[in-house]
C-alpha cells in the first residue's frame, strides 16, 4: 500500500495523483532542470492545478524528497529482477559469465525514461541546496547498500565471490552504468556496455 512520508495510507485516487506528479517532475527536471522547474510546470505536466500539487506536497523540495525514495524503490526492483533472471537461468561457469549475464539483464530491465537527466540535474541542484544535498546523499547511500546486499546474496547462491570488497564493486558498477546511460543519450548508434567496460568488471 502506498503511504505518505508520515506512514499514513493513501487512497487509490490520491496515490495515483502523487504518482503522476512524481512522473511529471522527472520529465520537467530532465527538460529544464530542477532549479528552473516551478510548481506550475510540474502541475501542468501532470495535468493538474497548483491546488492538486499543494494538496499532496508542501513544496518542490518535499516532492524531491519523495521522488528520491520512489526512485530508490524502482532501482531496487530493477536489480532484484535482473539478478533473479540470472539466478533462474543456467548456472554461470565463472565470474566473467556471471558479469556478462548480469549486464545483459540490467540493460533489459532498466526503464527507458528521463530519470538519468533528472538525476544529473538533481546533483547540480544539490551543490546549491543543502536540503537536496542531504537527501540525495541518503538516497545514494541506501542505493549502494541495497545493491551490495543483493549482490552478496546472488554471489553466495552460486558459490562465487568478488576479489574486491562488494562496496567497491558496487561503486564501479554504478560508474559503468552512469557512463552507459550518458552515452546512450548522446550517441546516434545503438549503445551497449563496451567490451572494455565488461572486462574491467570481469577482472574484479
């Protein structure tokens, strides 16, 4: 059940309204940036009035805090689904095969949306807004912790381990993913994780 930040349950209609506002915020942040985005822009993108926005969020910063939580949950589902696909398939013969299978699964499950651009804009905004910086830092720490737990479980289930500490592996994997997403946006040709990037991960 969807809840407010205070933990109280939402009606289905209100939950759908909040979801549309969050999706609209991602689109607006990606298009014009967090700093330039107004409540009116987000409301209009979602097809609502300012009143609908303020009945769900106190201000733009409050929406951003919930948006980060929303994206954390989405990222966790993507990773869990991807690792689940790998574990449900043929058992990898070695770590290299495991990494390649995981990268292919991630590419299949990552939503094709505006989040990457919105996240870059949030990072820039965080450099000027201590509140956004605080919550973005918490978001990224939780993201790394969740990824580390899932990877530990996945590796243990197939009897493998990484030479590097899992936390380091997660940081490198996120860096490769970020580079992939940027190249996918700016390249006119189909984009994949390069053989060199795969080799870096395989060697860990």
